[in-house]
């Protein structure tokens, strides 16, 4: 078999041209890629810088708003403290005024009572009345069925002589067996006031405590002054139990 002979055209410049062209293409592509990457990077950096600046500005704005809000809160707290202090002062002042008014009213009432008391002693129209009952009061005691009584007798100043006698007090009401009557001296718990004897020139006061019987329901109290002087009339007064006790009843 005879060998085959291949004849090829020798072109040394073509290889150099291909290598050079490929190198140029690679260089152009690399430059294009670099330019694109650089442009993108610069754009992203500028955008990031802009966002950072915006965030910084927002932070500064929020800081200013926060500082202003804190100052406003402090101002409002001061105003609230001032208002509260003013209210406390007003409340204390009103309370002091109310207490003063209450005290003044109580003093005025007491003075009116004293004035009425002394007027009853010195007024001319009362000069012929002799000894009489000025006041009889009841108040509930510490235990059920126990009461305190206060009795005031007066005589006109025109009567300069001392008058003496005894006091009869009876509790009238209903018991377990019907109508009942109890002398006060049998119910008094304090022996020092058991014997109610008066001896006065102008006025005299009596006070003591008594205990109601278990099933007794009083309806009234009868008070009688019996002077020792011969011919002197007795003085009698009757008091409704509910009026004396304010409607609280007996037991």
C-alpha cells in the first residue's frame, strides 16, 4: 500500500491573527465587565450612602422629637403637681372653713341655749312661775335598755328665796301584763342620784342612768316637782318617749 500524501496550505499569519483577535475580544469583554461592575458598584454605593444619610436625618429628627416630648412631659408633670398641690390646699382650706363653720354653728347654738336659759330666769313674765322644769332630756346608754337622763330646774331671779322639794319621775307604758308604771328611783343604777331632791335659788341640774325592765315598753315620762313650802303648787310635765329618744323605742 502506498502512503497518502496530504498537502496543506501554510498560513502562519492566520494563527497569529486568531490569537490576537481572541485576545482583543477577551480584553474588550473584560473591560466591559469591569465597567459594568464598577458602574453597578458605584450606583449601589451611592444609593447606600443616600439611605444612610436619610436614616441619620430621621434619627436626628426623632432625637429632636424625643427631646421635645420629654420636655413637654416634664412640663406637664410640673403642671399636674402644681394643680394637685392647689387642689390639696383648696381641700384643706375648705375643710378648715367647714370645721370652723360647724364649730361656730355649735357655739352659736350653745349660746342660744344659754341665752334662752338665762332669759327664762330673768324675764318678768316668768317671775310668777316659781320653780319650773327648764329641760328634760334622754340619751341612749352603752347597754340595751339603759338610758341617761338630764334634768334642769330654774327659778326666776325675782324670787330671792331658796326653794326646796322633791322630784317624782314616773315611766308610763306597757308591760307583759298590760299598762305599767315604774318610779324612776326604782330603776336608777347610780345610788348617788336615787333620791331626787332639789334645793335651788336660780337653777339646779340633775343627771343619772336607769335601766328599763325587760318586757316594759315606755310611752311617756311624767315629771312632778313637789315643793316643801306649804301651799306651793306642784309642777307637772309629761314627755313623749319617742320624742325624747328620737323614735328609737324602749328595749
